[in-house]
C-alpha cells in the first residue's frame, strides 16, 4: 500500500515532509536493523484484518536509525474487505536506549561483582560484550612493554587472542572514549567495529572492541559510553587490590629477608632466602649474585637461581665485560631490555644466557659506601621495569649488599678469632710441654690424654663446645699445680713421708691459684683442681664422691691413668694393655666412675 496521509509528528520523526511521503510505500522507513521475521509477522497479522502492535527500527531520512512503537489497524469495508490501514507511531528511541543501557550496566555490574583479578574481569566483559551488542566478536586489548596486543577474544576473533592488535583497527580521537567505524574485511574478518577506550583519570586501562557483519546502531556508541564507568571502576578496583596484595607480598618478602640477615651469618642461607623472595615477588626467571674481590678485581658467583641446566659458573669473572664494568664504575643499575640487541659484546656467560633470556638487569650491591658485588637478573620477556618495580629491586639489592657485608665482617672476625685461638692454644701447648720437661714426663703425654678425653666425651654424647674445649685445655695443663711442689719431692723415687705427702696434696690448691685469674681457663681448671678426687670419696682436695665430682675430671682420671701407665714412671712401673684393663676394672666404683670405665673399655680407644 501507499501512504495517503501523514501528520506533522510523522514528518518530524521520519525527516520526510508531506510531499516526499505521499504516494510512497512505508518501505522508505525500512532498515536492516529490524529482523525479517518481524515484518513477516506484521503482514501476516494485518492481512487477516487484525491489529498488530510491536516495535521496529526505522531509518530516518538522514540515515540514522530510531526505534518506534507501532500500532497498525486495518479498516474494513461493509463487506469485510480491508480498504486502508491506519498506522500510529511513537518514537521510543530514548526510552529503549535507557532500558538497554540500564540492563547492560546491571548485567556487567552483577557479572563483575565477585571478580578478584583483572584477567577474570576482562574475560567476563568480553563474553558479555558479544551478548549485549549482539556482536559476532568481542575482544579486549591493552598495551604492555611497548606492545599493544589482544588479551582475550571471543567469537570470530577467538584466534586473535595473544596476537598484536591489527594496525587497521582505529582508536577514538584524543578526548573521546568511543568510535564506530568500518575496516577492511581482512583485518579480523568483520567489516564493522566499535571501540571503547577504558581509563580512570589519566590512567589507561585498555580497549574493548566489538565486531559485526552489519553496521552497528548509532546508539551503540552511547551504550559503550554508558557501560564505561562500570567496567573502568571494576578494573581499577581489582588493580588496586592486586597492587595491595603485591605490596603486602613484597613487604613480607623484605621482612623475611631482614629476619634471615639478623639471624644468620651464613651468606649462602641468607642469599638463598633473598633469591627465593625475589623470584616469587618479581617476574624474573634467573638470578646471579656475585661477590667482589678488590684484591684481584674479580667477581665470584656465590648464589644463583634457575639458570639453564648445564650452565657452569666459573669460579671468578674478571671485569672485562663492558656492562658489568660500567655498573662497578658508576655504581648505578644498568638495564638491557633485550640482550639480543645488546650494543656491546657479552662475556661467555652472557652469550650463553642471551640464547634463553631476553631481558637483563645488573645492580651494584652497595653497603656503607662500598661495593660488595653485583646482582644480575634475567627474564624471558623483553625487560621494561616500571619505577615501582625498580624501587623494590633496589631495596632487595641493598639487602643483598648488607648480607654480604655482614658475612664478610663475620668471616673476618671469625678468622681473627681462629687466629687468636691458634695462637692461644699454641701458647698453652708450649706451657704444657714445658711442664712435661720439668716433671720429666714424655712431652706428647698431655696431648695424647687430651685427644683421648675429647674422643671419649664425644662417644658419651657430649657436644657442648665449652665442655669439649675445657677437656682439651684442662688435659694439657693437668700438671700445672705441680709447679708449686719442690722438685726433690716431685722426682723422689721412694715413698713420700707424711710431711711430703701433705705438701704434694696441695697440688690442686696451687693449680687453682695459678689459673683463677685466667677467665678462658676457668672451666678447664676443674681437671687440674679435681683430678685427684675418687668416685668413692677417698680422694682430695675436697673428698667429693660420685657425680659431685665434675664430669671433665672424671673423664680425665680414666684416660690419664690409661695413658700414664703405658710407660714406666719414676713412681710406678709400666703396665701392659691387659694389666691396664684389669686395673681400670678393679678401680671402677672406687677411684673411677664405673660408667665411664665401661664406655672407655668398650670403645677400643687407645
């Protein structure tokens, strides 16, 4: 049928004036955005003389699409034939877009409410994009490390996921958030695109893309703008959440490293913890920590993590590599985004690792104004760390420097202590040998007894270093009290008379007097002071019995008798091994601790 009459409201709504409309068919309003099934239902209904009510998307004279609510009523003749149709139209574009926008925002808000990470939000948004816009494809892209790529895609663009963004796809102009455009068919397979730039303030979040086989409704642009705040705020929320978690993880990592530094001076333990925290907290794959030796101007790798299988680190690395030498000279971090594009030659290790890794960074390990080494990190991806990333890395390198500094100080202190101990023990041994010469005993006797006492104590489960040290020192100086005894009494071959015995019994008193002002020998003095006490209480100087006698003195008494009686002395003949065993067994529970005698004889110590 042809249009016979229109009112002024129709001309405003359609853009066609009275003259342009009369005599034309209603098809001048038809658009491709109304599904053919709707038109089929319309004509089927009114052809039967029935009233049809529904919604259509009509095309304005200027080409844009608007939504209408339409009622068509057939007019019948007296014979019941259809003679005319009356169509009443109402522009419902604004109402429909508000409903669509509210529905879309509600769908997105509900879908993103419980999302806990950015990846999950992006996947849900892309999935909803296809549904909300009735699109054949939807994708999300973002820019990282100077590369813009598609993070997630659905529909016809599914194969583009992870790929670089097609260069033909347009972006909204500066200051705009949305754009509808057409592109060549080969650029993703769909000719019509819509795009939404997502950002909060000045922070870019990415782009949401929709693709269609047919032109997108102009109202799509407004709908994209309407859903922008919901998506942008959700992305910002999870980014803040992820950043907070990341910061907490890094704070915990720093605390763990601080605890390791405070509780251990073992450089390997501390650096192992540090590298574990570094690789867990930052996107790096391999790490090497090297200590600097100013004496020969070399670096020695002391700890590494995740190097390729078969990688061999030489004991020392000379500072011939330009990059490491630059870091050592300038004391500033150096970053090479891509080792394959390095402008300076690499050393053997660098060339090997550049076949596996792309990104590289080298940081100086500085503590108290002194460079202690370097921290080298490698990543498989091209390396473009942000300021926050570098700040955390600098803190970690500072902790590594402190760990090396502490370990070096401890090593130097330990070395000095060891040297002092060696000197001290050499002096004690010299004193012990002088005592042996004065007392006319074999010089090695005291050293043999000291070793026997140490080995026996170890067999008895004694691990306390102070006890073991007191045994050694006490055994060396076991005869120090005899310095107060006149030589004629000391070397007398006949039995001592009562007066001489009384003088000799003062040996423990003299030993205490000689050693009491030497703090280091305080524990060792129990051997020369209590060596004459007996298990049954018959000894001297205090008549102690049983376990009241200090353990080192009880151990010494057994091994001293064993070693002393192997050789002839001026006061007693030598005994054979069997005779010494019999003597110890006979004196167990009298002169000696029976348990110690049993352990000694069962041990096979000589």
